[in-house]
C-alpha cells in the first residue's frame, strides 16, 4: 500500500472507474470530473441510447475540457444544471451554452439566478 495521499488518489480513481463501469452496464454514461483550483466536482450523465446528456455543476475553468469530452463521446448536451448559485457554475454554464449550441441552463427557481429553465422539488427534466 501507498501513503495516505497515495491511497486517497488510488481510491478516488478506483471509485470513478467503478462508477463509470457500473453506469455503462445500465445504459448510462457517467463521468465524475474535477477542477483542482477550486476543488469542484462536475458530473456528466448521459443516456447511452439517445446520447442526450446533462452536465451538473460545470465550472468556467473547465468549459473547454468538458465540451471536448462531450463531443468526443458523441453526446448531445441537453442541459447544464446547477445545484447551487455560485459564480463559477453560472459562468461555466454560460460558456458551455456558447460551445454546445442547444444546451439549456437549469437552476432552482428559488436561487434567483437567470436560467433557461427554473426547477423546484419534484420537477422532472425531459
């Protein structure tokens, strides 16, 4: 075994690989993405059959990386959804909308933020 830092790195990488493999077996594409400066996680979920995708909590600093991944996987970005209203997520969503035409921004109605779609508890994105 490696040092504590090495174990954490190994476990996190192992969990990511496991989640991606488990999702693939269920018709779902899943990626957990990380932005190290702000220590922010972004999640990509997509339907394997339709190739429709949602990116959850994107950040501005990784918009180019994320749009490249989406294109490389042959996905159609339908939504960029924010779970909370932080500047890095809102600006990241704006950048993705420019990079991936047709993508709609989503955030909670109660956030007060500007978005294409405002949702509240119980809403379903289709």
